[in-house]
C-alpha cells in the first residue's frame, strides 16, 4: 500500500473509464465484447491487489483480527452498517468505546466496531463491490429503457452530471480515498508500535 494516503491522481477519470467499460461489457454480452481492458480496469485491479497486500501485512504483524474483519466486509455480498449510541467492545481494536457501528455481513453474522471505523468499512465494501453494484444498476436501466449499453450511452451516463451516473466515479473515488487513508495510518501505527494497535484517528 502506497504511503500516499489520498486518492491516486486521476482516480476519478480512471474509475469513469472502468465504469464505461463495465457498461460496454454488459451491453456486449452476446456480441464480440467491449475490447481490451482499459487503464481504468487495470487501476481497479491494482487497488484490489494493494488491499490484499495490506491485509497480509496486518496478519504478519499479529493483527489477524483487523485482516479478518476487512476480509469479511469485502467478501460479504450485502453488508449493512447500523450506528449505535451505546458502549461496547470494538472487534477490531478490543477497546471499549461508547459509539459503535453494528456491521451485519450475513443474516447469521454481525459484529460491532468503533463508530469511527464505520466510514472506512463502508468505503471498503462500496469499492470492493463496485462491479456488482454497477452491473445491477446497468441491468435495471437497460430494462427500463429497453436498449443495450453502447460506448456513447455509457460515456453519457458516467460522465454527464445531468445523468444519474454522472457522480458515481467520484463516489467510488471517495470510498477509495477513505479506505486508503485508514489503511495507511493503521500500517504506520502498527509499524511504529511493532504490532500493538494504537488509536486510529
């Protein structure tokens, strides 16, 4: 994971490319396909690989619980995040805190985290599930409009502020920024404390 905790330069443009490519792919399901993978799709793959590297680093420094929680959120097809104004023990840090977020990763499994981790875990889930979210959205729009996606329609949808999808690349970039900031800070904290987690703000 890069020590630059912010969103990588050009992330919004690259994410727009990726979303347009996903739309083309959805519209070309029975045709030859949307062509070669664009830089945006490569960018998304790199971000996912960096996440996996960060999770492995957590494990190597004795913080398997951090990695486990992150992996559960990433692998959950439907996650909910419920703020709770109550005292509890954060599953990520083991600390008692007074504002929690209950994360439900399945009908049978949920856990509580410090409220300050809510935006991080939501961003992590949102970015990890971008393809599924967008495929569902594209399917719904295609059935409403009765036409398949092509490049022109996809570009208008994902780049035009007047379209419903015009701000989606920015939303995914913001999720990416939040997750990168928290992971970078966590890794720095763990490096400085030799594996003993400190408060992450």
